[in-house]
């Protein structure tokens, strides 16, 4: 038989795992009577945990939203997973580090050692472009959730600041940047807005009904692969779409399945030479559909590589004379 304190901790571990627990089943898991379970639930409420109970045949217990976040009870795997998630948090580094410091102070010694070992053995590439202000993110997200029109200042890539009024739809994180997908009312069209260029967001109090919203992730992928780059190309790759998508970042290319065995790659870059090099490294066979200038760039790259191969076969003392 578990002690009262142990049962309460066990309850806090079990309750969040389901939307609702039937009383008899929960009492059985704890090996107590339903009367004891009811007393334990009262103790949890006295401690500030928002436990709701429903009567009847289908009744049970559930944790509801309270006015403050109560202490959490995590099992070993959950605690380590949370630590690792906080260590790799993208864009919200400062609040993530504060949360991590609080969590590590209360972890059992064995879990602290395990989490620190995994953290010490792993590294992430620096990505300052992914940073986002937590308050800004919350305002954008709430406007999306409640379908409330937003006003904000927006600075474009040239530095020009304009005022925008939009109907927000979704927030998309590309791994490099955060984007708001919204309908721009002044332009009467869907747009993507880089979150780091948004200033002074404010709700207007005006609600709206979304009209024909796009697939946000696909829309951002298409926008950032065609908009920011000087050159775009369309290439048929003779490999399954999933295999190709795993090799190209979504910030530079969009992959569309053709027949299960090949796909279309729509890729952007600031130079055709970069696209040519990327295709040389990709692996599968391919055919350039456009632009024709990319074929010429690939020919030039092939000639340079062949020249390097030929020079590599010449004895070192004769390279300068070749």
C-alpha cells in the first residue's frame, strides 16, 4: 500500500495521461478504495490542483485548466525528454534556459547526470536567425486562434516600413526563420510576413471568418524558395519525392511527386552555379526543365571538374607545365 504522499504523486503522474479517468479504474491502479480516492482528490484540490469530477455511470476525474501552472510530476523518460527539448529550443533561447535551470535544480541526481551527459555530448549549429520574441509569438498565435484582425508595422527586405492590417492564419517555423501567413487586407491577397520584421503588433478587436486559407507550410515553402532568390529552376529528379525531400532543406526547394518514382524539384538560389553544385551533390539522375542557362552552368561545372580530374592524374612535378 502506497503512503498518502506517494499516492498523490502517483495520481499527478496518471491524471494528465488521459482526458478523463473512471473512478473505479483509477482506484484499482492505486490499489485503494473509491472512498480513499475521493479523499486524495480533495487533498489535491486543497494543494491547488484543478481536479474536476463528474458523477454517473460515465463519470470520472480529470485535470482542468487552473489560474496558475501547478507543479508537474514527470516520469524518468518525460523529464529527460523535457530537458533535451529545452536545450535544443529554437528561437526562444532565454525563456528556455530559465525553465531548464529551474528543472535541473529539482531533478533526481540520476536523471540530472543522464540529462547533463546527453547535453554535454550533443551540439547544435548556431542559428541566430531563428530567434523570436516570446511576446510577439504569443500575440500572433492568439490572433490566429481567435480569428482576430491584426495591425502591425512591417519592414520589407529593402528596409521600407509600412503599416499592415491582416487576417492571420498560421505561424510557420522553417527551422531558420518564423513566418506569419495572413491575408493582407490592403492587397486583398495572401502573404507571408517574416516575424523578425514585424513591429508593434496589436489586435483590432475585429473578428473574421477565414476564407479559402492556403496550406500554410506549403505556402511558406513556395514563397521562400521563389521570392528571396535571384534564380529559380525546375528539375525532374528520377527518385521518389520523399527521398529527395530528405536531402534538400525546405527553405530552398519544394518537392512535388510525379509518379511515385520521380518528382519535380523547384529550387531557388542567388546563383545558378549554386544550383548546379547542389544537383551534382544530390545523387539521383535528373533532367533540367528550366531555365536553359542552368544547363550551360552545369556544363561549365562539369568541365571544371573534369579538368581537375585530368590534372590529378598528372605527376606533381609536371602539373605546372600542363
